[in-house]
């Protein structure tokens, strides 16, 4: 009887490992090139950790909507690197800069309820990177793991 339970446990364990591996190893349509972050504050307020990530899209019609830092996804801004203008959505094939404030919800205005994003987000898999870029391609959700983001000092004011 123990052999039946042991074999059942082994089968369930292997099955869940395959499911998680398939979910994380989907084909990626974005390549992470480099990134940095710095803690930004001034006399009036603390803005938080601002991440700047350089990516390259491999397919047209991608929609990058947020970056997931572990607890809750945070909305991001996408810029074209030459003029630093906000990019039009959906994105075409090319290089882009993402700017995102990791501490956006921590530093939200007190009169706005920022807990709704935390309450509604369900983690799709175990978090194992510094961050994940969340994007849509052909109405399917993809997650690009981001590792090796370098810390930089805050730019000095003039």
C-alpha cells in the first residue's frame, strides 16, 4: 500500500514540475539587454527605486504593460531610446527603454487605495528573478525574467 502512495506522490511531483517548467520556458519575443536602478530622493520626497531596462523586441505588435517585482506588478513607461519619447503601443520591432518605479505603491498618495492591485494579482509561478517584464503578444501573457540589474548612484541635482 505504501508503494501505491509513493508512486502517486512521485507522479504528482513530476507532473507539477513539468507544468511549471513549461510555463516559464515559453518562447520569448523580447530580449533583455541591460539595466540599472537607483534610489531617488530629494528634500521634499522619496521617489523610490527607479529601474531603467533596455530591451529589444523581436516581433511587432507587442504590448508591455508592467514589471513584476515579487508582490505586485507595477505599470511601466516605454520610451524610444533616441529621442526618449514615449513609444506608441503596440510596439514595433526594435530597441526600447523601460522606466519603472519599484516603490510606486509604497509611495502612493494617502487618499488613493493602492491595495486593490495587490488583492487582485495572482502569482502565475514561483518568483525567481530580480523582476519579470510582463507583456502581451497575440493576447497571450508572457513573462521575461530580468537578472543582473546594476545599481547606480542617484544623479546629483544642479
